[in-house]
């Protein structure tokens, strides 16, 4: 959007003296490094630049080298996921049972955040839950800012208790008192797992992270947990088992 405005000469950033790049590693993963380089190149070379990143991959390192000579580096120790107040669980499910299990999880008490891999599935799942009488809203990149905010307000106010989101859309949002995070689609990497799970168990409160996987993909989920430094046993789960669950 910024590049588009610059190209149409509707935005001049040459006088910008403070530039902040947040979640630079995620921007790199999404392929935004080159657009970011072009935007920063158009700002004042005498200005201050701040960059925040969980990791320093090749793309992020290039930004640092090109635009931040001799930077002051501050490193914040990450939260120890293993010793936190989050209970991590992995449910091994049959693909044919997955929808019913998700619906049953959504019916449980408390505020629930569900993650999907695609925008289309996020929208579809929110509609499915509504059809089952479970008020739910979605959050994804196809929504305009006004609708995104309305959906977040519905969750914050308690008008709905389930938010279905994609990773990109959930970045940067803050919703208090998420009791359960359900990873309907397992994440692609351990950083996404840590980011998703960090939405619950905040400020000393307890929370549960449930990851759904099929038997054929369970090894990949186990590897993600190992990379994230988290231990969780794999539990075979059927739709009828959900009513007997005890969450923290």
C-alpha cells in the first residue's frame, strides 16, 4: 500500500526521520524484504531506524546491513514456554471426525481462538460454527479494517466467544483472557507455534493450547514441539471424548 501511494506520488517519505520495522522476520517469510528495502531507501538517510525481530534470517540481516550501520542491539530473553502457565496438548484425529471435534471444542466454556492456514477456511469455519449455533467471527486478510475491528470488538465484549484467525491477521492483535487456543491447522514452523500459543496463559493466568493433527502428520507436529522446546503427549481423540476433557 505504501509503495502504491509512493508510485502515484500521493505519499512522500523523503522527510521521514523515524522508521520502525516490526516483526521483520515475518515480513521476510512473506516476501516483503524487497518492498521494504525500496521504502526505506526513500526515507531520510539521516533518520533513526528501529527494527524488531524474533530471529535474524538472511533477509532481515540484509536490512540491518544496508540501513542500520553500527546498530545498538538489544536482546530480550524469550519466555520459557515449557515452564509457563500453558498446557500443551496434541489431539490425533481422523480426518472425517475433524469438523465435529472442532465444533465440540468451540462449545466448551471460555474464550477460544482458533487458527487456520487459509483465509477461505477461516471464513468457512466461522460460518460453520454459526450454523451450529455457536457465535463466531473470523479475522483474515480479506477483511477491511472496519470489519476486522468490529469482529475483535465482538470477541472482547463477549458477544462471541470464538475467533477464527489466520496467522498473518492475528499478528499484532491483543485480546485479553483467551482461555484456549485451538490449532485447527497445525502451523508450518515452530515460530508460528510459539506465536500462536502465546495468545493464552498471559499475565500469570492459565491457558490451553490444543493442536489437531492426523496420524500421518503427527511426526511433523512432534518435530515442531521439539524445536519450540515444548513437551506434549499425543492423545487419540474422538468427537465423543471432548465432553470429558479437563482443561486448565
